[in-house]
């Protein structure tokens, strides 16, 4: 069903050159240095439930678009936290999806789904209202066979490393379980302490308690808070972690004096801190996290620029991560000034910066990454992790930063089945990008072959120390 | 003179596929759900005056560019409101235009003009200083023939619906005249109350008086102001209106308390309101207009982001809409927060949002429209209503919002003769966009055929309820 | 080594048409109306030193990228001002460069270098660690021959005019030397008074003293400051200058009252002025510089939007212009409001505006330049002076401003040897841009031929009065 030359430019010689470059690396193992797959899946290795539960209900890319067309989340079985009843008949949910599958034409979700259906699940027809039931049955049957157990798929997908994202107090119980098992697949955690760094979030004090417990350190001062974090980083490292991550609205970085930061921390512990307190605390914590990375060698990632839970109605009923986070304009040149001046010249430090604001690619991010030894650019992300989005990233970043200040592809996905689709797409788009350069004699074939190896494997391997 | 494959990519198979897709829909009727044609033209159905009066003098796209090259507006016959004498010899004006026609190479105005000359007026040469007089005569002659009367052209252009834009107090006399005539062409008004919503504009009190009179309601409080607007919306609906429109600098939306909004309204009635008053009044009125749309079903359009009358010299001498409105950066994620949280989950409400700030396509607008059921994206607009501009719109919007959260093409023109050119261009660019996707196997031909029908007809028909 | 069709789209007929258009103008003389070549080079006409000294050490494009990959500036021989020892073995520097030459694949620096190596220096292999020594020797030998003396290259490069950039107090001694010599090459200065306009820069008072001396005018008031500047402009004009230039962070323009500007000037003379003083002084000086240009006919250029010396460690050790200036978001519509309202309607005034913020191309700059007679758009600049960058400029600017409100190519380079590479690249990209339009029947061949002549020669000649 899928064309071997898909996603390449149709015109020759681009298509042939892209295809050759792609052939060169298409079977390289998958490095996934950042993502959101639930570690439980691989720790327990149980059969996946039915098609709706596997494909629709956990994927906000899918139901976001269905919702935008007036299909309620209740009818799609998205669990409500306010007691609202939601659809329990998963075949019915599947039929709604199938009837509206045409909506995904021209979207990356459509591309990933077509790969998942065809290459992973062996479905040979385009999903529609007519064949919805038949395909539901076909997938259901597949999911019961041993080849579709999570670990079998992990191996079939040729995943070399899969990174999860885990809170500061997480016990990493599933990572431990795997370590103790005979299974040799490499699944590693990533340290993401957002919940304890954002002092404005409602559960902050509860999360500090959890951190105290996890670290075995009583947290009564900013200093003890830092010690607890350092303790947890050490634990994550012992469990294989190579990186940290932070989701923040603004990448503003600023060092506060010990007195100032302590005062904010105490206000947060004792009463409701102000908005400005929260902003300054995050700014200071970015500095501290960078300092710790310089010390312990964990790669520091930042994912800024989303205004979370824009739709309060959806948030109140269904909770967070429901497809209603919306990007805002993001500034890097001034915001990263302090951090880069303090740590940016350290070659042993790696700061991987992502963005949701494409206007910063050529204006701010490529110039910064093309100068500071520590700074690298994360792949095009979230709304921009698409055919056009990846091409814009390469076209707007490479000329100033070169490919060597980027870090390879990050799938950033919750959808385990879509991992090969996402890496395959990225490899094809990079091959196509390079083929365009070759046909225009901007680079030669030798350059292109080296570069496609770097983009699909080498850069991620080296940046994230995946050895 | 015009090539049948114009505006498609030259490389095969894109060109052939684009051409086939275009053939599929090129004769579809024109739906024009937003524009600025003077309704008098079709109500009175008089012959168009001479070529300069028809083509140059009313079109700020044309004289803006001539002016930028040092050609005075006086010499182009643009009427002055300060008593300045302007050129009255229209043949002379035409010659200036012809001598400088080369300036339009590569601009959408150039493309529209070549269509108008060749397809509408049957001119077979490229306009230049040499053939200026001859072509002036050819056009002048044509304009006297019955086939060039406005209603004949309306029919020849295959216009199914033509929407005008009308002030809140407009009597819609020309719409009434047409309703009463035996002519069956569908021309409908759109309710645009900018003059009474912008309390900072110098004629506001005069415009409130006019609204009082039109609605037959005495306006002494904010509440009676709302009643008058509701009354006028009802009247517009009775005259066929399906939509409202608002031209605003910032799309900031905010609900004020009854006391606050009343206080601002009274300040506006009694004295000069502050800039902040005007800003808050508009923010609140966007909420009220949305509320009314939820109630009466009129589609709500907003056109934000132009700093009007940037050139005060031109404004003082020639008035508004003279090609000196300049876009400013525009923010949507935070500005539309209140409106979308209050009304964005209503599927029976349609909010069509336009922009002059292309950096918001992928960052803010597509994510918002790809989530909220009520929000849809208007076509690429004004400075971006061009070959490259339309392609950027599709490439930056579709992957996140899909084509189904866009609303089809809006010509937004004052230039009646250019309507077929504009729709033809849009259809060609959409066909080319889809053909690119087909050749890269991102969508298949079946998808593309459905999508081109939607883009050129279906989406506008459904969004604007044009039945 | 270099392909004759390089940088053109591979697909026919674009490639052939681009090639034909390029052939048409490739031998046109080079007009370089803005750049940073050291005038001493041509005044003294001494052999260039070794390859590292010629190619690497003065070019921050090159060592910026090497530095970003962890290679210290000390090891590249960049002179330190703090006494730090730097590498003196230039062959060793060259080897580091050669070993890392692969980093430049896909960057404009890579493209310029390949031209310089192949077309200027006659090197027939791709530089690498293996052939580093051999190529070092080949270039060294060449540099000793008479054909590689600066003036011989000037002639070989077919440069008609080369513009340098010079401070307000510069004696233009090298320009004088050339004037007095029998050499007829045209090298002209450009008046760039940044040092005396930025009252916040540490050496401002010293620079005012230098201005006093150069102008022979005692500067005790703002009025005498203006007189001194006017005096220097006159002197620059007498030395052939046709333009001024200003590097500023924000293009904010604002007229202060005589009392206000005098007060700021006195504060600057007597004590440390505030940040706001500096901002307002620059805003006012942009108005004064425009006024002077209206009076004396010098073209006014502005280069806004760089945050200079972002990396303080590098700045402290190596000084300015070391590859660590980073762009910031820039606003034009509101910032240029006062200047354009006061002088923008003057056709005898030319204001050439550059940008580092590509998001302003279609949103602000093209609409402004497509309306105001005085305003023109400088070529894509610095980080955007690249294959993709130049194409984005044309695609985002032409439809609204037409090519006729742009000013042709500016190389803006310090690297004398790269001048032909840069102009050749620009001509190829413009030819390719036009060829795309021709194959899509947006323009015809006749238009394209006229336009390529304008883009590569005519526009610069007329805008900068290079007669």
C-alpha cells in the first residue's frame, strides 16, 4: 500500500538520490533520546488492548482534530475526571474515527497512521466508515498474537535506546523491573522535575513532600531542595539516565542571590507565591539545572513556549495533555543570555533547545547554536514534527548552524506503535533535503552520505552519550 | 495569451495532476463570502466608465505600487478631499499606468490584471507605453456593450453569491433595490459595525446618532447600544446576511463587568475616551459580538492586525483605504483566550479568523483552529493573497489544522472585474498544492479530488451557510 | 570542480532558463555599495600573507562555526586583547580548519569557500585533513605572484565600485592615497557614525573628541555636534561617498524637542547617560540623519536588530565582531512611523532598510517599501545572505514590494577574496527565482531578462547613484 518513494520530491534526480541516501540508513537502529512511552508497557509486556484503546484514546493528536470538527471527547471515550460518562463501546469509538479518517489527509498524523496500519499492523485498505468493523477485527486479532507483545515490537522496530520521561520523585519501578528481568532492551529514564520547579502549580507542596520522601532529605530550605534534586539526578543516572528535561513557558534564565531565592522558596512553602515569584524561581532553576549538568554530565533539554490547558472546559473535565496546549511567541537571545554567558562556553556541557516558535529558527536559535559550544538545537517539535515542518527546520537552521549543531531526531511520542513511522518519516525528509542540496551542487554525494548517517544516528548517539 | 498550465509547478507529474484537479472544479460557481464590491454597481447596472476609472482609480493595490516609485496620487486621478487638484484626463492616467506596467511583474496584481485583460476584456497584447492608447480604446468600446454591464458580467463570472460589506447603520438600499427587481443574482450584505465599536474614531458620536436612527432605538446606555446592534443584525439577516465582520488592530478579547463597560460607554458619549478605554471597549465588544453570533447564528469574522493610515500626508489629502495601512505583529493565543473559553466549544458558533502576520499561522492559528470547534481560519489575506502567500498558508496551516478547519477562498476585493481572476488563481494554487502532496504520496488522488472540491466550494458553502 | 549549473533547481525547464538568464548577466561588473573590506589593502597593494591569515583569521563566519564545535579561538590564532597567547603557527591553524572543513557542508560559507578555492585560487580538490598541507603550499605560492596582488584581483573580479565602511572621524587616508595614485579602481567610503551616535558606548567621549578634531569644530552643544557631523558628511561626499550607514539595535525613530535633545546631550557629555537617554538619542539621530540625507543626497542605510557581543567571555578576550552578535526580534511599522511620516514621501530621499528578522519581510517591510517613495529594502543580510535566505527574501518581498523597491545585492563582507563568490551566488539565486516564475508563467522571458539585469546591476546603480 505504501509507495517506496513516498515523501520524496517527485522530480528526478532528487527522487533517486533521496531514495539512495535513504536506503543507506533506513535499517539503522532507532535511537529515541526523548519521548513519553509509558515504561509499564515494556516492563509488563502484556498484549495491547483493543484498537481504540491503543490508537485513539491515548493520542491527543488524533482526538484534537476530531474535537475541532465538533466530535465530543466523551463520544471518543476520553476518560473524564469530573464524573462525566464517556463512551465505553470501543468499536463505536473506532467507527467515529473511521468515518472521519479523511480529516487527516495532509497531516503528519495521517502519515504516521498510514505507516502504522500498513507496516506494523498489515492492514491493506484505507480506513473508512465502510471497512471500520473489518479493520477493527483484523487489528484486534493481531494484538493477541505474541509478535505484537510490546517487547517483540521493540525488537521488530529495531530500537536501540528508548527514553521515557519521568518526574523527580518517580521510583522508576518499571525501569527497575526491566533491569532485573532477563530482557536486554535498553529503556532509560529522563529526569523532568517540572512539578517541583513550577512553584505556581497547585500540587507543588504535595510534590515537594514526594521529593523529600524519594530523596530521603528533609526540604526546609532552598539548599536542601537543591540537594534533593542532586540526589535524584544521581539516582536517575544510576538507572541509565543521560539527560534531563524541562517544560517551561518562557526560557528566561536569571541568577538570583542566595537571599532572594531563599525568600521566594520560603514564600512558596508558607503561602501562595506571586506570579513573579514563580517566574523568577523558574529562571533561577534553569541556571541551577545547567550548573548541575556541568557537574554531573547529564544533557540538559528545554521545551519552552506552550501555554498549557488553554481550554479550561476541557481541562476541568478531562485534565491536562488533551490537545489544548497552544504555542506562544518565544524569545531566546535575551532569555538565554545569562545561562549561556555562564555555561555556554563549556564544551562538556550540552544544552538542547527546542521551540514551538518557528520564527526563531533563523533569527535566534541557529545564530546561538552556531556560536556557543554548549548549545545544540533539538529537532522540529510537536506541531512542527511534520513533513513541511521538518523541511522548514532544515532550511532555516542549517545555513547558519550547520547540521552539526543539531541533535538528530526525537520522536517525543506517547504512541509506541508510531515510533517507527516517525523515525522513518524523519529519515526520508532528511534524505530528501540532502538530495535537493546534491542536485543543486551545494554539497556532493560524499557529503550527503556522511550527513544522512549523522542525522539519522550519529548526532543523537554522540549528543546523548548513548554508548 | 494566458497559458492553460499557468501557476502550476513546471515539473511533471505535478503539472499534469494539478491541471486535472483544476479541470475538475474550474467551472464551479464562485462563492464570495467576503468582499467590498459597491452594491450600487449591481443595483443600478449601468455601464462601467472608462478604463482608468474602472481599473486604476479604485484599486489601491495598483496605485500603492506606482506611488512607491515616486508617481504622485494626484497624477493618477485619486480624488483629494483637501481641495488639491488631481488629473482629470483619464487617458493620461492610463498612459502613466501603461508605462509602468512592468513594475507589476511577479506581483499578484500583475497576475490579476493579466487575467482581467485577457479573459474578461479580450486584450491580446501585454500592456505597455506603446499600446496604451490602443488598449484604452479597445476597453472603452467593450465597456459600452451590453455584455459588459455589471449583471451580465456577474452571470458570465458564474457568481453564485456575492457578499458586500456594510456599516451598522446602512440602509442596504441597493440590496433592497435588487430584492425588489426581477434580477435573481444573489448579493448579500455583511454586518460590519467598526465605526460604532471603535470609540476612539473621530466620528463616533455621529455614527452612534446614525445607528439610533437606523435602529429606531435611543442610545443612552451600553444596554441600549447593544439593543440597537441586535436590531440591526436582525435587519441584516432579513436582507440575507449570513455573517458579521470586524476590522481591529488587536484581537484582544475581554469581558468587562456591566459597571465597567457602562462607565466607558458614558465617557465615550460625554467626552473624549482614553486610548485604554477604546482598547477595552473593543475587547469587550468582541465578546458581545460572539455572544450575539451564538444567539442569531451569524458567522463572526475578524480581520486584525493593520495599523491604518500609516502615512498621515496621504490620509489627510486623500482619506482612508489609500494603500497606506501597514501590518503589525499580532498575537492570538492569549488575546483570544477569553472569547474561546467562553464560546469556543460551541459547535453552532463559527469564528473565522484572518491574519496579516504569517508567523502566527503555524505557531498560534493552526493549533487554535485545530482544537476549538468554533474556530476556523480565513484564507491568506491582503498582502498574502498571492501565489507564494497562498502556498505558505497551506503549507503552514494544513499539517496542524487540516484543510477542514479552513473556510475556502475569500476574494475581499473592491475590484469587481478581478473576482474571476482571484478565484481562478486560488483554485490553481490549491490544485498545485494538492498535486505536490499526491506526487509525494502524502495523499492519494481520491483524497485530492475531494479536497479540491472542498477548497473551491464546499468549505465556504458550509461555513457561511450559503444555501 | 564547480558545476556550471550549480545552485539552480535541478528540474527542467527551470535549470535551463535559470542558466540562460544567468549567462545574460554573469559578466556584468560588480557593484558593491556596502561592505567592510579594509581600504588599506587596496591602498598599499601588498601581497596577501599566508592562507590562514587571509582566509580564516579575519572571517568570523568561519571561526564562529568552528568555535561552536568546541575549537578554541586561541587555537585558531584569533588575536586576543587580554594578553592570552594564541596560536602563531599558521600551518597548524590551517590544518585544524581543513580537518573540520566538512562542517561547512550546506552553509553559505562552504559555498563561498568552494568558489574562492576553485575560481580564485585554482585549487582542484576538496579541502580535507589529508591535503591540508599541499593546499596550504599551493595557496601560499599563488599569493606571492603579481596576479594575486589586491589591485590585480580587483580588476580580475571586475569590480566597478567597492564601498568601504568608515567612522565619522576617519581621515580616509587610504582613500586619499588611492585618489592620489595612478590606480583608477573606484573605492569609495560610506559614512557610519555609530561610535558618536551611541552615547552609551564606553568610548563615546573619546570619539566625540576625535570628531571635534576631524571636523575642526568644538562640540559643546547638540547643535555643534550636528554641525560636526554635517561637516564630515561633506568631507565624505568630497571623497566619493554616496551613502551613510547606521548599525542600531532598534529602528525606533522619534523627534525630540531642541530642549530635550540638548539635555540628553549634556548629560552624556557630563556624566553617564541612562539607557533611556541612549535609546532616545539614537531615535532622534535617525531623524537628523534622514534630514541631512534629504539635504545632501546621501543614501541612508540602516542595519538594525543585532544584540552585539552576546558572549561576554569572547568579547572580553577577543573584542567585538567575533561571531557572537545575535539577532533579536525587530519592529518596523511603529518604529519607522515618525521618520517615514516626516521624510518618507520625498522621492529624492532614499532610505535603505535591512533586517535580521525575516518575519518582518512580508508583514512590515514589503508593505512599507511597497508604499513609501523613499523606502527601499536592502538585500537579505548576514545570517540570511545564503541560498535559502535569498530565496525566502525574494519570495516574501516581491509580491508586495515588487523587485523595484529592492536595491540589488550587497555583499557586506570583510573577506575581499569572497566578493566574486558572493555576487555570483546572488546572481544565480536571482536567476533561479526568476526562472521559477517563468516556468509557472507568472512572468515571461522578456520580463525575466529585464529583471535579472536590474537585480544584478541596475537597481544598485540607480539607488546608490553610482555614476
